[in-house]
């Protein structure tokens, strides 16, 4: 790819002026502009020409739009939500990487980028801890040993500077050998099991940070729906994610837990995901607590609310970012992980059906909905914001609309005369 300057020059123009930009640059425009339509405070120009064709949505990681305006409302954004509308996690990761690291200035370029194998959801979720301090790397995906177009375009825009904590690496390849010429790399090779790869990721994080985390998240490597919320928390806190199976605690997980020296172990998921016998085996390696509340969506809510000392999000009041993803797209959790460690530091919430916002999730959003009264005008209030991950096959526009309503700051009737 050539110079990035045509893309940068195009950004301030009207949206319709981007039609006809060469494919990779147009892809970058889609990702950058979608990333930038949150709380920027910049309204569209009144003289902007309305798009004459539908906005680009549902793009997969291996596709680039030939034409069409790159931004649309209200599918991409509402007043309280922003959507990264990829048809797969590869495209979503590219958009989110550019949202968290716009790379328009040297200070907004990332030190390193994680390049994770997209075909194994356990890989991306385990690698999410590398998005935390001190490496703070956004996540992109390889597809086997190839670099998808969306990933390549995002890499060309991000131009990572090199992480001294990772030996100067610009790219950390996790579970893939996809070639990335021109970048300094460090590798966590594909392993015989998810547990072995997660343990290797943990070793790198310990080496980079100089100390083992006092807490560890453990989840089932067979039940992605319960593991998904761990990705964002790992990216925020630096708490590693290790794997167990229904049959027991793998040797690699046992060795990793020993490195953490009687760490607090938090098991994410109910007994049908992590059986009591496995829970008890973990108890021999540290203090174990289970976070679960029925299905995956309810467990994600419980995890967003949860606190135990210094562990947990503790999101029980207004004024937060939130990420919404579909349980059927587990790699979207890894793609979205950088949103949990930048900007509004958002926990991940889950929908089980693209067209339905469950009653427990609606009730949770009502619990933390911002309000104001005469003594606290709206302009002095706190605000919630939601990131919607994936196209409408992941979460329908009508559900986004409902989320937007539940995030809106509202007047409070104090009952005063």
C-alpha cells in the first residue's frame, strides 16, 4: 500500500466525496470514521451532500468496498451508541484498533499490535491480556497464515512504534505464522492446546510487567459464551485468562497458577461449564470464587456488577461505557477488548438473539441509567455510552435503538412539590 496521506486528506471532506477512493483507502476510511463517531462533539457539516446509496455495512475482513459512502446514521451511530459494523471479527478488530489508536499523530500510534489467529476463539480471548499495561496493544487477526485485507489496511495505518516491554516488538504474533514483512515481531507459537497457549501468553505478560498478577480468571475452553466477558476485563486489568475443561485442570494451567503463587482465582461460568470437581481442584492452587448467574447474558451482567476487593468492574451506577456483542461471535470479544482499556473502559455485555434485548439486560441498563433533576441539570450529569459490535446479523438496529434509549440521561421526578 502507498502513502496514508490520501486517506488523511479525505477524512474532513463530505462523506460522499470518498466514493471512488481506491479500495484499501476506502476501507480505512470506513474504519476510521466509524471509530470516530462517538462523543467527538463534531456535528456533520450542514452543507454535506446526503449519500445517494446505502452506507457500507456487513463488510467481512476479506472484503473492501468498491464504492458507497462509508458512514451512515442511525445504523452506525445514535446519540448514545456507536457501531463497528463488521460481518466478522477480523473487520471488527480492524475498526476497533483504529478507534482506540487513530494513528493520526505519533502520540496516538500503538507501541505494538497483537496479531492473533482468528480460527481459534480461545487464542484471541487469551491474548486480550496483552492489551493491558504495559504493552497496551490493540488486537488484529490473521486467518491461518494469511493477512486479511482489513488487517493489512489497519496495520498500514497504525504503524506501531515498538514496545520496549516486549523487546522492541511492533507485532506480537499469537498462534499464527502469518508473514508481516517490515515489522519487528515476537512470537507466541501455536500450541498443542488452548491451555498451553494461554500459559505462554501469561508468561509474556509477566515478563513485560515484571510481576505476576495477584488474580487470575479461569474459564472453560469449551464454552466460549461464558469466557467472552473475560477478554475486556483482562485488557483493562492485566488479569490473565487460563483454561480448564470439563474433565479437569490441564497441566499447563496448573503450572501457570503456581507462577501466580496462591492467586485469587475467579471462575467465570456456571457448573455446567466448569464442574464442581474442577472448581475443587482449582481450590488446591489458590482461593477460588465462582461468578455465574444462569445463562451467558446474565453471567456477563453479574460480572459487570461484580467486585471483590480490587477485582471486578463494579459497574452499578451511571457514567460508564458498555460494549454489546452477540454470544454466537466469540472472537468479537477479543476484537472489542481494547475498548475496555481505553476511553470509557467498558465491560462486555452479551445478547443471545440479534433481535431481542433480554429483560434482565434491559433491567440492568435501567439500574445504571443516568438521571438529573433541577438541582443537577443535564449539562452537569454523567453519561453512559454503548459500543455495538458487529453488523445487524449480530445485533439488530431496533435493538441498538432500544439500547440507545436505555442509555439516555433522563429527568428524575424527585417527588418534591
